[in-house]
């Protein structure tokens, strides 16, 4: 049997309806190019596994995991089942539009030094998901983004809006530092060389870390907005009503703090030896403040 050109990995965790919508959108574009779909499931209890098996028999593999391993480890469970030249990490809370797979894969075909690419990622209100394209934290970005929040006041400023590339329009193809795990298309040979997701990250930050390693291996990363997907942000990573309303406080805390915990881990793993000690302490202090604010909000608002 001929190998597919693309392997699509969709991590599942209690997002049955979203996952069904995502798979339905892929079903509509199956003629664009040859692809296979692998669904690792992190111990869902909402019938997600049964739904995929009964309604989408063309899915190559459903990997049933006994418990929630998190985003990085859950996605990595699909590693041994991927046979495509390219690998797409796709969130279950996305809807893939016509030509998106075809054009992004074609872009990699035509640009041999590009190691990873994403498309325009749109939120339900039609706005760009700002996390579709991000910069690594530098001393200046740490000051303007983490502390002073100047990128929110001056989002289109080349000086202050660097973290989310706000000074470049959302319709411009350009190289970036970081693309989002919601639609993360890369080469399998790149993943095999630099390593897949770092499983020290439970939730959030694993896409930033992988981008760091891809760029460190001298590959380019590109934001390609000529095609798009819809992203119902937060649902695929367990930050949904089911997770927030049906788990103990300790579990809620784990999810709410995941982003800042991952940010702290990334600083310690990748930036600690790159920047002066004073800068690292400065950034970590900002992260600690963010942690305290999130903890207080969870106590007060639930």
C-alpha cells in the first residue's frame, strides 16, 4: 500500500463533539492529498473513542490511553504510527477549511529550508488567534509583554508589539519564532532529528519548545495565512466546561496554572544559559506574579 503524504495527529480528551466536527471537516477534504489520521485519546469518558470508531472508520488508528498524559506525551503516542513525509499536529477543537492542507503541504514541498509552517488560525468571532505566531522571550519582550503589557496598548507598534508580531498584518507570509500547536505542520525527518514534543511539559509550552529546537537546528518556521482553520480555543487541551466544572480544585488548579508553569520551564530549559542571570530572575519574577494572579482568580471566581 502506498504511504500517505501526510500524517495528521489529533489528540483527544473529552471533546467528543468538537472532535467529530474536526474529523468531518477532514472528511470533506480527503481528495486534496493523501493523508492518514491518528487519534491518541487521553482517557476520555465522554464517548469520544466509541464515536470515532463507529462514525469515522477511515481513521487509521485510535490509541486508547488509560489516563490524561497531557498534550506533549499524548501526541507523542502517535509517533510509531506515522508513515507520512509530513506530520500535522491538529487540535480537536478545530475545523479545517478547503485547500488548507493542500497549500500548506505544497509550501513545504517548495521551500526545502522551512522546517515547520502554520496557517491563519481564526477564532469563532473571526479574529486572528494571536498565538498563531509568536516570538521567543528576549529581555525587551519580557519587559514589554510580561511586565508593562505595552503590546496590548500598542499592538501594531514595531517597538512594543514584537511578541505577537502585531506590526505585521495577519495576511502577510513571514518567518516567525513560534507557531501554535493547534495547527503545527512539520517534516517527519525534522521531528525525528530534533525530537518530538518534550514531555516535561504537561500542557502549553511544548509547541514553543519544539519550535526552539527546530530553529536551533537551522530550519525556518513560517506563518502562511493564505489558507486558514477555525479554532474553538481552549477546548482541546481540557480547558473546557467539562474540565472546569467536573474535577476537584487541585485538578482545576493544574489546568489554570499550566501556561505559566510551562513558561517558567521554558525559561529554565532554553533561556537560562542564553541571557544574564539578572534577566532570568527578572522574567521568573514576572511569571511568579502571573501565577499569583491566576491562583487568586481561581479562588475568587472558581
